[in-house]
C-alpha cells in the first residue's frame, strides 16, 4: 500500500513540473522597504531581470573621510530561482564611486500567497572602495552596505 501511494505521489509531482515550466511570464511590480520601485518578471519558479533601488550607507573604516549614503541600484539581469538566500558577485560601477568595484549581492524571494501572486523578498548589497588622499599614496577605505525587503504583485492589465 505504501508503495502504491509513493508511486502515485511521484506521478502527480511529475505531472505538475511541465505545467509550472509551461507557465507564461508574468510581470511584477512593487515597493521596497525604503520606498523604491521593484520590478521583475516571473516565469514558472524563476525571477527574471529584477530591478530595484536599495538604501546604502558608506562609512570610512580607517578614518579620513565622512560617511555618505543614498540610493544604489539593485539589479540582476538573468534569472534566479524563487527561494531562500541566493548570493552572486559581479563588477559594477556603484553610485558612490567612479570605478568598477566587486559587489556582493544577496537575494531571497518567497511566494507568500499563490492566489494573489504576492511575492516578498529581501535584498542586500555590500562593496568597498578606496578614495585617494593627500599626501600622495594614502587612501581612505570606505565600506558600503544596504539591506531591505520588498513586496510585489502581478501587474494587472487595463
């Protein structure tokens, strides 16, 4: 009896996989905890082309500068699976520096309500950069961190 139930459960789960993969792309829009717009496309269980703003603070970790902060873009071109924490790293020119730096991104997403399509998530970005100082050959090292959450719903066509 247990074997029959296990086989039926396996067949049912296999039948659901093509249905989820065959789903059409749905555009989402929402707000972050800092009030910035977030947009992405959901197809199956994958989030595509996430675009958002995130509040970032930069502090000098060795002195010699004043803290700064503002909005940084949090964007990911490509796709990432819905689910727990995903980490990715790439080079980009941040809002507070003039050269490319290595940025560390963390993204987690969750489908909260399948009926309404509500998706919640958390974003985090971290990077560091150097600012030259006088006398020549000395630098101020800045460390930047931004974290936030978001809520997004499917865009309803009018």
